[in-house]
C-alpha cells in the first residue's frame, strides 16, 4: 500500500531519506501548502496541494513553527489521526 507525505520541507525530506528503499517506493507523493513547492518535485515525486491529499499519509510538519496554521488546515480534511494519518516528528 502506498502513502503520502504531508510536508515537502526539511522534515518531510528528512523522513523520506530515513526510509528503506522499499519504504521509499511506497511513497506516492508529497503534499504541501506552500505555493512555491506545489507543482515541483521532491525526491523525484510530485508535490501536490492539500486538495490532492489521500489517506493514508504521514505529517512531517514542525508544529511549533506553524502558529496553528497546520492544525487548521488538517481540521477541514475529515481525516482521523491513527486511522488516516500519523504525525512524524
């Protein structure tokens, strides 16, 4: 089964690099809210807008740097922690 990584910044890239080769092959895309990153590629994978987010996914976002913006973006998705997504820090 494949999964997405929410966060195409430092933390998402570091998480991707930490995966085994088999784990890396399971990543289908990165997702981000940063318009400068959307439409680019990260580790060869497309960076999609949040509207393209599919379950399951892991979140690789430093929550202490978002001033609550990440949590607000996540609230509107209907995804459930532990079922649809997991926090990676």
